[in-house]
C-alpha cells in the first residue's frame, strides 16, 4: 500500500512527509507508526540496531513506556530523490518527574511506495526544568497547526 507523498521529493513533499511522521509519532501508537515503514525496514536509534515492523513496535512500546508525556517536533533539513534528512526535538519526563529535551537528527530512505526502508537516528538528551518546557499541546495528539516549529522556537 502506497504512503504518499512518494519520491522523488520536493521541498513541499518532504515537509509533508516530515509532518506526517511527526503527527504519527505524537500519537504514541506503535502499531500506527510502524505502518509507515517497510516490512523489513532497517533502524539505528541511538545505539540500537534492528529491522522489521515487529521490532519497530517493540522498540516504540518500550520507548513510550519510559518517555512519558512525549511531544515531538520535526523539521526538514535536506532532501534529494528518495531521501530526507530531518532534525527534531522532543520533550518528555521520566517516572521520577525529571523533564528532558531530546535533540536529534534522522536520515530517512524511502521505497517507491513512500514507505521508509531505512532510518538512522542520533539523539542527545538534555535535562530541563518543567518551567523550561516549550511543547504544551494536549498529548497524545498532533502539534496544533498554530504551534511554532523548531526554528521559530529558537531550537
């Protein structure tokens, strides 16, 4: 099943793809998120390497059990043909109440049907105070259309 927009990407379609990914991840629904990836999608997330939708679902289930009140913003950095590079920031808290802002970059490669066949993510976590948070929309759920993006927030 195709997942438009399809490659080759333009500035507009790359931004649409990034926003669709952001909205899906903000749902915190591992099954929903996994459907954007090929059956054998290869991932590197921090120091974890795995492939396939079942592994993606397992990874995201563990992630969101640990990263509470998760809210994410993605922004396209570059694109060409069947690839998109994004930078992202997400905020979350652990079970002790400590808040974090995680900054990262992802490199994506898509098949002809618009499914992501490879995802490489590098991420750094920074402890923040609750007062320093910038992402306040109701979660889980998409970032409101009028909420500023990363550049507008100075991130």
